[in-house]
C-alpha cells in the first residue's frame, strides 16, 4: 500500500476507472457475440452488427481501447459476418 498521499488518490481513481472500463468492455463483447449469433441464425444481423460497431466505437471514444484496436475489431467482425452469410 502506498504511503504517499498523491499515490493513494491515484489508486482510488484507477479503481473507479477500472470498474467503468470493465463494464464498457463487457458490453462491447456481448454485442459482438450477439451480432455473430444473429448472423449464424440468419435473422436481422444488420441491426445487431450496427449495435456492435456502435459499442466498439464508443469504447474507442472513451479511451477504453485504442482507436486502431477498434478499427481492427470492426473489420474482423464485418468480415466474419459476411463470411457466415455467404456460407449459408
């Protein structure tokens, strides 16, 4: 445990941010999985895909993930959904 006052405050701030980021990251993953599930089921995947992309963009905007990481995730998600839909 830190003895320095500024570090004690920094630890409290980091904990609050960690919990907030965890929620954003979790929501992003959930939306991504639901988009993939909808594509596999063949029902309204475009709506689910839009929601997933929106969550990924939000996470990047808030600084939870890097913007290039967000771009990579979106690219791979769209590519995978197109692959699933073409396979059916």
